[in-house]
C-alpha cells in the first residue's frame, strides 16, 4: 500500500527495473524481427533489398516442369487459361493470357465457390465447369451459370526475370 510519495517512487522504480529485467530474461521475437523478405517486399516494394527479389512460388506445369515466361507466350492464346501448379497447397490454378500476348497479373483459383470442388477448363464449352454441381464460370472466373453465386478466387501472379511466380494472396484490386 502506497502511503507517501517516497513509497510511490520506490514502487515505480522497482516496477521499471523488474520489467526491464523480465525483458532480458524472457525475450520474445518482436514483429520487426519477424518481418521476412516476403513480407518486407510486399509491404515496401521499393526497398533496395527487393530489387532482385522474386516473391511467391515458381509456376510449374501440371507434370512439375518450370514454366519460362517467354516460351509460354510463344504458344499461348489469349482468352484460354493455362493450368499451373506451384503453391504449397498443391492446387491447380489457371494463368490468364491477355492480348499481346501477355500474362495477366492474376490467376484463377480452381476451387468452386459453391461447395469447394475443383473446377476444370473445358475448351469445347469455353468455360470452367464444376464436376459436382455444374456451376460454370467464364474465362475470367465469373459465374455464368449457378448454383454458385460468387466468382472464383484469384491469386497474384508476378512475372519477373523470365519467371512466373504465384503468390497465394489475392490481388489488391479485383481486375474483373
């Protein structure tokens, strides 16, 4: 119990010393130390350490071969999504080829928004089709026929140094 001003200062100084000692005896990792290169470059892309940094995971063909951007663009046709793998969840995602041709800054996640089945691109129908309940999505991943009500999810694609990289986060702005 604090009775005088002197007791108050003694408790205050004692508490401060105890807090500092506890900090040294039981250190914790601060948020600043946790900031790895992936987070640093997504938060501060102009940072000098991020100049040659390639975010995300390498895009691979369905049989596991690394995809080079220039070789893909030679054979790719705009409007026809290309199946790729590379994310840690081992999902199949679809690169979008725009006119030019060039690779879009996003890819379409193949998980149906109705019940979570894996959709596939059907060239003959020119759309993604869910094998479980028949939902159909256009080449941009937008619903064209239900029962699904939401568009397919997106992931970020980075093309740099002739590499195609998949980042599990959705783009900041939905380009559809």
